[in-house]
């Protein structure tokens, strides 16, 4: 149905109106909503003001594996336009902004003996600009862009990298920790490790299938733990922040009810998520038993003298176990899993020994392997709750890709339906989710897919000399959600989330008062007139009204 949304801001206080039971669609008190980018994907300024070269500079300049042969040399130019980014964040009304620091912008060679003051200034300016606007910085120390010089020494396949990562982290805590209270050490070690497995995957594109992945995984896990312990010993008492890691999760749904397919699901969950999560969040620490047994057995059968899965020492197990204040979860999609049929199936990863598949009826997105499966988020949150003692979870990424249009209805549906599943996990299942992050603020460089797909709530106009940012329609809905702390019921209705007719009047909840939003006390009414839905927002202050049509 053709639908109009009309938002009218009135300088008036709202009236009290009866409303539907929307508790399931309301964010808990203190719940934080934010949005993310990463340095290489958005900053540009790749060789400016003393920045050193990193592995994505090298990979994008030299490898044939980026589909449009593009680079992040300029990207969204946030290195120069960060103030515009902060303006967009203010419009969105987010509580926090998750961004990453480019290691080689601060330490051009990766080592701490040479600090690039221009890089330090850039991040100080960004952090200060955020705080001035009452937006909390959530800082990722490493989002895939290792200084090239460290890669020349083996990169994450070399366990000594854990020492250099700790040195780098000490610089960050010392310089920014007075103002940054949310730290993510490493974003998505699973994908980073793939860069040490297949040349066409991610930078650095090392060809070491079956071995490089586990070496990198081992170093990334110990690196994270070293940094967590460093914070604990030297910084926490003064700075009082939180430190966690972001892991990439997909939900794996058994293809059938058979015991074999259920086991296949468990195997896939443990190999992809558990391999990184269990050493940190698991009761006993270390890799999951099923992973150790499987890789040890297959390695021996293949003629290796030692398992391809590098062992943790007992000391390392103890250091890594419990090295967290929260669990950072990236969730984009789900897949089906089933046990292989011994004679007919070709396995692409003999260690996992599971056959992955698609959902025939799922909505597709521009990234072909990211099918839209909102209910998978609820399932994975429940799996984490059960597996890791209901650890506090920050959803660190969740996002939808398309071709970049401004009228991005599908992105809004993705956003609302995923938030809805998350809130069911919170309210109905008792999952301890404390924050949600949409990926991404801006259209940006999507690694091997270059600029061919977009995740942003702001369109970036690369051909304009000012690299302008334009809000998409999802940005308006997102800003409604951050202000009202409620999901828009009409969107839930379209996505089949609520069955009752919401054409009568309901009132919106007052959002939690954080200083920057205290002015947003508002209520609204929603009604149907001649087949069109109208929403009238009555606010005590004006935010700049808008109208859009979908
Ligand atoms: C996860 C990665 O952290 C991020 O860099 C990427 O852009 C998104 N997934 C979307 O694929």
C-alpha cells in the first residue's frame, strides 16, 4: 500500500492518550543505541600528515581481488570531514559512535618509538567533538588495518604481535582513556584470520589454508587478553572504562529436526563463534572441546606432527579466561546447517564438516551471502546467554546492504525487524543485551566489494568535490527510534511483527533522559485516513520537521 508519513513538529506539550501494550517494543532504561564506521573504510587521507602504510593500503593498491579495483585512499574523507559526521550523529540522536583508530596513523611503523602527532590530534579532535555533543565514543583499537611493517614480520600469524598490540594499546589508553570509556580491542577476529588463509579473502591475503587461520586466531585472542589485563592493572582504577572484543556471529539453523543436523548446527556455532568466544567467555576457557578434538584428529591424519590449531599454555588459558567486561556481537545473517552425506557432498572446510545452505524464502541484500533473517538474532542471543552465563552483550554491528538509494525502505525494515527480535530476546527471554549499533553511519569502502554495495544511513556522494553526505529515509526512522525509545509500530505491522490493528491512537513513551536528549520529550498520534497512515508528533521542542514518502 502506498503510504505517507507526515511528521509535524509543534511547539506544545503532548496530551495523554490511551495506548497499546508496547512494552515489547520499548528499549530498557539505560539501553544504548549507536552507529558505527571503521577507519580504513571511511577516513581516507591514506598517506597524509605522517600516516604509515597499512595492509589494506597495500592490498587495495596491489591485489586483483577488489571487484571494482577501488581503494580507501579517500573513501568518505572523514579525516577531513569528521565534523560533518558528528553533525549527522547529532541528527540521528545516538548515544554513542563506534569508530576505529588507524594504528598506522598514530604509530606509522606500528612500533611505539615513533608517534605521529597529527594522528593523535585527529582522534583527539574527533573525541572532543563527540563529547561536546554528548555522544559517547566507543573506540575500536583494531579494525583490520595492521601497519605494513608489522605484517612484514608475519602479522597476526606471528605470536609476538600480542606484545606490539599491547604497546599500541598502552599508547591509546594513555592518550585517550581520560575521555574514552568504551574500548573494543579487536573487531571480528574470524574475518581477520581469513586474511591468513586465502589470498582472495581479506588483507594481507596470505595463502596458508588450514594453518594460517588458526595461527592468527591464537594471536588475536592472546592479544585481546593482554590488552584487557593491561587495562585492569594500569588504567582501570583511574579511567573506569569497559573493555571487550567484537566477535562475528551467524545463527546456524538445523536444516531438519534430525539429531545429525542439530549436531551440525552445534559444530558450526562452536567453530565460527565458540572458537573465539569460549577461551574468553567459557566456564573452562580454552577452545571448545569439539573444535580441539576435530582439528587435532584431522591434523594427525593429514600427517602433521602437531595440531594445526595452536595450543594455549595453561598460563595463557588463565589470562584469557574472563578477559572481558562485555561481549561484542556482530550479527548480519543466518544460514542453514546439515550433516554431510558421506558419498555425495563436497566439503569446503573438512575441519568443520558441515554443509551450509541458504533460506529459500529469505529477503536478499546486495551482499549475496547476507540473507535477511531477523529471527536468527534472537536465536544467537539465546545461544550466547546459555553458553556464556548471560554475559552483557553489546550488538556492535547489524546492517543491511543495497545499491545506495536514498529511499531505502528495505534498510528500515531490516533495522526495525532486527531491533524487534533483539527486544523479544531481552523482554521475553531475559537476554542481557545492553546496546545496539547499526552498521553503518556512512556508505563506505566495503573491503573486497569496494564501493559496489552500501550499508550507510547516509549516502556519500563521491563525485561531488565536497563528498557530501545525504540522509537516507532510514536515518529519519532511526532518529525517531533513538528519541522515542520505542519501535515504530507501523513498520512492525508491515513486517508482520504485530497482528492487531494500530490505526487508532497511541502515545509514544518518553525517552530516557540523557543530557543531549532531554529536550526531546514527546508524544505522538498515529491514524489512518483514506488508506494513508499519518503520524503526528507533538514535541516540546522543534527538531526540524520532515516528510517522506515510501
Ligand atoms: C563486518 C565488518 O566489521 C565491517 O567492516 C563490514 O563493513 C561489515 N561487516 C559489513 O560487511
